[in-house]
């Protein structure tokens, strides 16, 4: 008989098991436990059919149709499970820990698999995720700076030097501005972003500092979970400053390899903020392949916005540090030394 586990215990146990999410592909796409495999009991269309029968005819008729659909696939389920989990150790869940996960667990347990299930299903897991953000006291340091300071690159250098880093923009597939979507994969749902964020946080030592980039709560179309956002706002902020020329060059290096049409679309998104005249100048600069001039026009807006937000920032400690003619690795090394000196 399979064992039903709480979300916390299920995740701990699943480190040595293969997680099978038996919800539909559509449900899985909306959000899932990181590293889980989609192993749908029903296809999207089949689940819709069974659900319609349940509501419009009767639960019994829906159950019988479900048996009919699944019966044809039982052998295939066992064979696929053997490929995915050669050690035959599985952790299975559905949406609420109901019939779908129970049915799959029964089948695979009878086929010789060691199976545990998630009590309350994915819904319970989601509650666990959001509660974890609220209750954990992460030792966060926020790295800030104007657009073009190469903050993400510096975070990656910090990570190479052994620091703990959470790359929010990398998880969100967005760089955080009107231009942030360019060159990125499709963004995940906010739900799945939250799942991934907790998954990455749980790999880290909560008693040591964790670096994150200074962000608005919204990164493209996704939002940082409120519990984690509150901890970012109460953390120390290290605001780095770099010369305009260096920031322009960083933007040129980042965006010249991208589609010029995409850059034009991004400029059009901020037309009201930069003004019609500046938009025309930016379009002309891109037409002439003058990416430096286009970057300066964008920075004229973003620098004002960043300064306004910095003046409104209520972080308990704000440190302003200027860097000139230093690469990202050198800045990362100096930031580590600074934190040791300040004991943060």
C-alpha cells in the first residue's frame, strides 16, 4: 500500500525518487514541482470529457468512462514507469491527492514499484510553497544599480567565487525592463516561477548571505511572491555606480546581437515615457546602426526612474559604491570584501 505524505515530507523523500505528476499536460504547463515528470492519467481532452460527464450526467458515469479510458493504457503506464524509474522508487501526485494519483499509485504498486503519494496533492504543495516564503528568514543582500551596470553578470561572478546567488531574472526569463523580453525564452507562469524560486532557495544555506538583484515586484508578466518580496525590501541594499560610457557599452554588447525589430518594438512601448521626439531619435539611431546613441536615449529615461525609486527605498541599510574601469569579476571580489568588512 502506498504511503501518503505531507508536502514537506514528500519533497524530502522525493530526493531519492522520481516524481510523477499525473495531471494533464495543460495543468503541468501552468506549474509543477521542479524535476517532476509529467505522467498524465488523462489527456487534456479526456479530462474535459470525464469532467463534463461528472457534472452533467453523474459521478458514476464519469467513473466508468475514466476506467474505460485508463484501462487501455495500463500496460503502457507500467512500461513507461520502468524506463523513467529503473530503481522503481516513485513519488506520485495529482491536483488534490484524489482518484488520479490513487489510481496510478495502486497500479504501479501492484507492478512492484515502491510508491509514496502527496497528501492533498499539488494544491497542498502550492500552499506549502507560499507558506515557506512567509516563514523563512533569508539572509538577503540586494545588489542594485542603474540600468547597464551589468548586475546580472556580477551576480554570476559572485556565484563563481562561492557566494550564494538567486538569479530572479534568469528564472523569470526577463531582464526586467521594456527591453527585458528580447532574446529570452517564453516566461513561465507566476505560479511556476514561485515553485522554481523555492526549489532554488532550498538548495542554499539559510544562515549565509544570499545575493539577489534589485527588482520591481513585477518582472515582465510574473510577480515575485509577497513573502520573499517583503524580505527583499527589508534587506541591505548595495547600490553600485558605474560610468555612463561603461553602461552604454554593456547595453550595446548585450543587444546588438538581437533583432533590430524587437528593439524598435521595445522603444515604442516606452514612447509615452521618453516622448515622441526621443522615440524618433532612437529609431533613427537604430536605422543607422548607432546602438550607442539608442542606448543613451533609453538610459535617459531609466536613470531618472531608478533615481526616483532609490530615493523612495526604505531598506534599513543602503551602501553606495562607485566602480571605474573594473570588470565584473573584480567588482564581485570587492563586493565580497566589502561585506566581510561590514559584517553583512
